[in-house]
């Protein structure tokens, strides 16, 4: 058995290579983006055929090629880059195929331990929007959830019946769809109307530049424009779903704590005694001397003024 890598003869394809996986009588032909998943998963698509006059790049002997459920495990007979896996799945009603290795799978799921401390020292009651499907449960965080309609976002916290902060969550595919259909501006405008609002993405920023069905530059420009237009609503890429959930939990906790501090400061300011009116400044000797001369009083150019001059000045001013 051989694993064959060739150049895709179709110049209009965004997948420049073809591979033949030696499974079954004819093998499985796939269009692929790269010749091996070295730094990230490689997107694949089924090829219609395997032409005979292909430009073959590499032929590699195969130790093992076995289908296990929705994946094909491939082991090549060479010293390096031996083991890989083709994963078949469905997304939005169509087949998607990814070629991955143990290394790229580990990179996609970073080995980090999430903290268990309370967000801003409190147990949160997080409101989950009633329209949210497959909602986060915040099982790892010190929080409870309750479902009801939110004016914006998918998750929020409230104080006294008013929404203090909300977070909208998106997968990368959902974010791209929202941006290209023009709905993103309205979504961010609703979040900006709240005291605190944010949008969190369950993916990496680098994944924007690996998009296949839309120009990455279009998405990057759209996100930059949205962030400038709505600077109070951060758009945060959090790599994975658990990390996005943790970020949302911390953000809502910080927003609620800030709201409490702001309200406490306003209450304390209201309790302070009123200072009252500021008394008028006492007139200077120069001002009284100038008044006396304009009213016919004889006063010296320097020195103290007589008491009767002061009395006349205050009597004329009503005090």
C-alpha cells in the first residue's frame, strides 16, 4: 500500500494538493490544503476522481490504514511524520474533513487548568437568554444560571432588575455569517447600549486567516471596523469553548463588582453634608479707598482708613 501526494491539476481550486488514502479497492481521493498537518489541522474535500496524468510529489509506503468510526487512522512507513488521522464530520448539513496529527490536536486543545476562584469574590447568578441553544452551564465556575430573555447578548448579570452586563458568544462560522450579512453592527449596537457588553469568539484569531469560503481580509477588515465603531464592546478570541466560558464568567463578575462600587460611591456622595453658599470675599483697602474718592470722601493715598469711611462703604453696599 502507498500513500500518494500529488499536485491538484485544477488551477481554480483553493486546495492545491491531492492525496490518495489506501482504503478500499480504489482508495479515497481527497483535495487538501497542505502535504502534512504540521502546525494545524488541514482542511480536506473529496475529489471527484484521480486522474492518471497527475504530477506526483511523493509516494510513501503504508504500515497501516484502518477506518475507526468517523475517522481513518493512517501510519506511514518512514522515520518522521508517520501517524495521522482523517476525521469525517458534518457541519450545517455538509461533509467536512480534517487531516490532523496528535500534535495539532493538542494545539487545538491547550492543556491549561482553569482556576476555581470566585469571580470578583462573589457567586454569580448568570442570566442565560431564553433563545440560546446548547447554552453554557458554568459547571466549573462558582455560578448559578437562570433562563429569561435578555435585551442583548446570550449571558448577562443583573442588579435590581436592570441588566448590568452581557456577553454575546459566537463560533467562528457564526461570527463570519453575522458579519457578512450586516447583522454584526446591530448586535454590537445593542451591547453598547448596556453599561458593559462584550463579544467572545470560541476560536483563535489566527483561524480567521484559514477561512476557505470567504476572503480572510474581508473578515479581518470587518472586525477592525466594528471594533473602531463600537470601542466600548470588546471582541475577544478565546481559542476554545471552555476558555470562552471562563472569560465570560470573569468579565460578568468584574462588571457586577464595578457596578456595586460605582453605586456605593454615589450613595456615599449623597450622604455628605451640603457645603452651602460660599461667602463673598472682604473688600480690600484699595477698593474702599477708590469708592471713597468717587463719593467725595477725603482719604490719604497710603495707610489705614478712618472707621467712618469703612462704615460709609458698608452702609452704601447694604451691609
